[in-house]
C-alpha cells in the first residue's frame, strides 16, 4: 500500500510540473517526499515537501532564474498557513493565511541595503 501511495504522489508531481526538471527523495524520518524543481537554466526553481498522499506540506521556497528568493511560505496538509512572504526588488509583501484564505496583508519597502 505504501508503494502505491508513493507512486500516486509521484504521478501527481509529474502531472503538476511535467515541463520542469526535478529531484525527489523520500525522507524516511518524516515520511515526506522532498522535492527540488529546476528552471531551464539549471537554477533551483522551488523546494518543498509532499505528504505520501500528494499534499503540499511544510516550508516551500520559490526562486527566480537568477537564484533570488521570490516566495517563502508554509503548507499544512495542502493548505496555505501562517505568514507567506513575496519578495520583489522594491517590496516585501507579508500575507497571513488562515484556513487557506488571506487573513491579512502588510507591505514593506526594501531599503537600498536590502533591509526592510
């Protein structure tokens, strides 16, 4: 049964990101599938984990083609939770999620030193 669930999770991943190169690895300690997606230029596009039944779980990070972080956030059983951060050159948007819905939004300007 476990093999079936892992194969099912893998197939979901393949369908979801069919055009992107990826690496998958089962973390036996957490029983989560760790995944890294890559841009066409070889730079990391996204990192995160899936549950055995294919739901997004834990911290996910997204990067642009130059390797700069553009999004960071957390999933719980496939739903966005807590604070998510969306980065641009000029701003950082902080979005609070509750039950997979936006509960709050805050925007900060990035100073020239790269700080808020």
